């Protein structure tokens, strides 16, 4: 009954749990716009991402999977934001 | 008089630049301002038909710039009795026949006589775009809530910046509130976040825009058109009045529709 009510109010998506198309659009655009703004093809982005990860992993034990890497517009600035998860803080400085 | 020269631009074609120019120009004139609108889309003129002035054209923008006629002769007075004039584009010439410096001088001259000089910019980012942007001091950017239009708008923001036009203000045109509600159309917040610009106004998709274009009467003259009301609010903001953004969603409910039908919903017009 509650579900029906929600459905009537339009709070439940009718596409069976799939992401709303506007969210897909927004995500696609945010990637495209950054690439347009920087004039940097996506392979080059991937290369940079990999190299930065390699450098950080020389000093810290980091998660292989958790890596956020994006270029955002922050008011007038274009900034590179990267979050890399440090996996084990007891091993902050691994032997080289 | 020191008027403001504003270019209405978008990058992508077909998002409503010409409609926006005609309506903002008309609405500013209805507010008692002296306004001239210039069609800078040489070779593909359309502002004249949207305003219903196509039968009155004798001289055009290129004639003025080439000195073939006096400025006054190329200015067509709008039909609705306000201080609104159109300088039409040439239809049989191309964009390269305009000298950007001459267009800039013309706008500077018009600023002495008018409160507002609005330029309808051609689509694209080539010479025609450069001519219009080079002559303007401010810009209004028009987009629709679609990936292609937004991408092009972002490109144009960069180009405007490069030509010293900072902080363009954005009109999001043809919003379908029902699609937004379903999560199938990007909303104002999504677009503002992506483009990082200030919002000038939101215009709902409205069949009345189509009938208005058919008739050659800008939709701001249609008292029952939601898009017309939106353009009246936009013109008020351009003119420096503080007008709240109206949530288009509110107006799509059953009650809003009913109120609109029986004429109770005058809220939109009272702002402008």
C-alpha cells in the first residue's frame, strides 16, 4: 500500500532500480567536460592516474581498488582531486 | 544614455537563442525600456520571422555596416507599440562580410540611444560567433537540459572568458518538469554544478512557444503561456530586479493546472 502511494507520488523509479537517466547524463557530462576543458584524451588521463598511484604506493601501503581521481572546476580554478585509500597505517613506511 | 550590449549565445543550434532574444527584447520594452535587437546570423536570419516583422525589411545590418543606408533606415519598429527595434541580418550574404570592428562601433553608437542592445548570435563558434561576442560586453547563455547542448555551452563559456566576457548568465530552456520529476531530465542544480555559472532563468517546454512562433508574436505577449511568464521574469532580472526563481515543478501539479485554467494563478506575472 505504501509502495503504491510512493509510486503515485512519483518517488519510486519505474525503471526497476536502474540508475535514473539524468544521473547517467550528469556523470557522462562531467567526464566529457573535463576532457574538453583540459584538452586531454582519456588514455593520457589513465596514464597519469597510474603513475601517480605508483608513486604513492612506493611510500604507503595503498588499496589497489580504491582510487578516486577527478578533475573538477572549483569556482575559477580547475583542480585535480585524488583520493587514495591508505590500507594499513601500521605499515606507513614500507621497507624499500 | 549608456545602454548595455548583451549577446545571446549558446554554441549549439536550435536551443532557443532567437526565441530568447525576441522575448527578452520584447519584455524589456514592455518594462518601458528602449531596446534594439540585432540579428547577427548573416545568411540565416530568423529573428524577423519570430517577431513577425519579415514583411517590413528594406535594409539590413550589412547595408548599415557598409554605409549603404542610414542606421535609422535599417531599424524596424516592433508592432506592439513599445520602444523596440529590430536590425535584421542580411539573408544573401555570408558571415565574413562583417567587419568585427564596425559591428563593435555600431553597438557603441546604439548604446548612446538605447537602454539595451541585444544581439542574437549565430550557432557555432566560428566567425559569426566571434563577431557578435567581440561587440558585446555581457552574455546570456542559452541551453537545454541535454548533454549535447550543455557540452557546447561549456565550450562557449571558455570562449567568452577568453574574449573578456566574464560571468555569463544561463537560461535553461525547454525544461519538462514531469521528466525532471521522474529523474529523466537533468535539473537546474545538476546543470549549475556542471557548468559553474549563475542562473538567469528557467523556461518550461511550452507548446505556446510554437504557436507564438507560427504567428510571429513573441510568447511574452501571451498572458497564459508559462514560457512567456518565465521570459518576463528573466527580463526583470536582466533589468536588475530581484525575482525569485520559480520552481517549475510546483506548476505541474493538478492544482496548479486547475488554477492556471481558471486564471487564479497570476503569481508568475505579478513578479514581472
